C-alpha cells in the first residue's frame, strides 16, 4: 500500500482541523434501482459487447491469445479498456442515464441543484493488475472544500477489487468497502483518505467516480451540509422511498 509521507499527513491533519465542522459520517451507501438505471446492461451492450462485465478480463485474454500475445494483463490493458469507453458520445444511452440519475435521484435527495462533471472518470481494474489509485486526499489537488465524491461500480466489488477508505479522518487505517451493483458510495473524498490496491480478486471492476457540490458552493460548511443531508435522508429511507413513488 502507498501511504502518505509524514509531511503530507501533517498537511492533511492541519487542513482538516482548519476546515471546521465534520459531517455526521464521512461516507454512506445509496441504493438505486438497476431496472430504472440499467448502467451495466448498457455498458455490456454498447461498449464491450460482453454478457458479464465482471468477466471482461476473460474476453480480453481470449482476444490476446488469438493474436499470439500473452494473457497476462497489465495497467496498459486497463487504460485501453477505459479508452474504449471514452469513445461513447455525450448523447449515448449511458450518459443520458447518468445525467438522469444525477438530476432525478441525487439532486432531489438533497433538495437543491448540483454541480457535477458532465463526463465522470471511468475506471477498469482487471484482476492481476496494479492499483488504479494510490491512497490520497483530494483536497491536496482540487483545493475544493465544498465537494463530495460519488463512486459507482457496475460490478459487485469487495476486497482488493473495491475502493479502500480510512475509518475516520487522519486514521490511515485503510480497509475495503464492499459495494454491490445498484449501490453508490458517497464520501468526503477531500479529507477522507481513499484509494485502491492491486486487484487480486477473480473479477473485473468497472466503475465511475466524480465529485459534486451544491451549485455555486465554495465553503466547507456547504460541503458538510450536503453530505449530512444525504446521510440523514438516505439512512432514514427517504431517498429510496422517493425513487419509487
């Protein structure tokens, strides 16, 4: 695992203390209806032409063998798979459903318009390949105190295939967070350490990640308020009930 050095750790502790209030919880998992938002089906059909996304690596290996290449996958293969996804146009079914999810599920959950990326980061993490992202805190790069993170896998993930978070701010005790297809991990990625490890599982992980905030926000208190509202409404069942009205 790639841990922060002493200087970075000290900077994060100082920034966290200076930021002021902390959210009720640093992360929560939001459920959604995969029949209403069939992301995996769309990606399988339109991007990779396979029946099971978690077995995409087997399809890639078979193609490599036909070309007389080694079946050992590397980070380069992850990037090639991501590049294939990036060919999707902004009016493709996937992006239409993505915007629909943000505007009809997440925005109503917080009762406000949201600012978010129109083209989120897509990740492909094949079994046997290195970490997709070393442990880090987004605030060191973004300088945005108001943003929260949304991480959405399109395959069931756990252990070395999923995202790892610290249990609380500054702990450095990174552990995997199991997330199933149909769930979204919402967390305070600016100040809560997170990252991934080499994928030693038997499945491919395909996921989306992006940052979002209240539209026009720029303060830490706005970010904390945003996450608190998601946690409170989500864990009371309000958000899930609202989706199925």
